[in-house]
C-alpha cells in the first residue's frame, strides 16, 4: 500500500514559493520585500512571512535590514565568482568520494538523472527554455554524481550553493552545456575522477564567462 504524503503546511509552501521566486528572478535582486503585499501573494500571515524571510536570510537568499525589514539578496560579479569557486571546491571533493564509493545503485541514479536532463536539454533546443524544469533536472544530475560521497551535510551544503549559483544561470548556454553533462556522465561511469574535475571546472567557469558576457552584472 502506498504511503500518502503529508500535505505541505502554508508556511512550508510559502517558503518554497518565495525561495523559488528569488532564484528565478520573479523577486528582483536587491528588491524590497513588503510584507503587506506578500501576505496576499503567498497566502501566509505577516508573522509566518517573518519566519520564512528570517530562514531565507540564514541561507543567504534574503538580507535582513533590522528595523528596515527585508530585501532580496543582491547579485554581483564578485558573488558569482565566489559561488563558482565554492561550488568547484565542494563538488570536486564530493565527486572524488562518490566516484570511489559508488556502486551499481549509484550508477543507476546517475544514468537515470542524466537521461532526464538530456531529454530536457534536447527539448530546450527545439521548443525553448524552461528554467524551472532545467534547474530541477540539472540539480538532480549533479546531486546524483555526488550522492555516494557519504556526507549528508556536504550534499545539503552543495544544494544550497547550487541554488544560489543558479540565480546567475537563467539564460541557457546551449549545446556546450549538453556536451559537458555527457562528458561528466562518461567520466562517472569510468570512475575518471580527474577528468570529471576538469570538465566540471570548465562547465562552471563557462557559465561565469557567459553571465559576464551578457552584461547583466556589475
């Protein structure tokens, strides 16, 4: 008999919606978060909103301004570079441990996650981008690669950094990204740790270069 999922509380639902709206730019970087209008938009009370925004502030998605309230965390070239280097550091270490410990179950997770990501990316090339769907399967693939690292804390930290980094990856880079994801899959199946590190570094640094090239950051 299948277990029924516990319905998400209004607070949890509001948290996930606001977090998603920050990641995808619905709530503008550095924008003031006005509680009175947000309680209507997200269907939660002002007190619950304060709890949500304080939680998001602890994760770095929101800035708490004391008596002035809250605003969306800003974006900047420096922040992007810091997140890129942090992601490289975390993911290199996590992939190393995961590739060494990964078994057939791990391989299955990696192959399955890549299959969904590759199908999504092919569809993007013909039908146009869907950033939310792309983020979902991109994140699942990179999490699958590190899923045998043996550290839940490392995976959770990586997930938060990935979400912050994705704020800068809203414009899809196209076929180069597809090739890099395929190369990461190939390295994983061969347990080629050094090859995977090199490809990941190129993958992340290419995204940084793309974000700078389109000129939206200062």
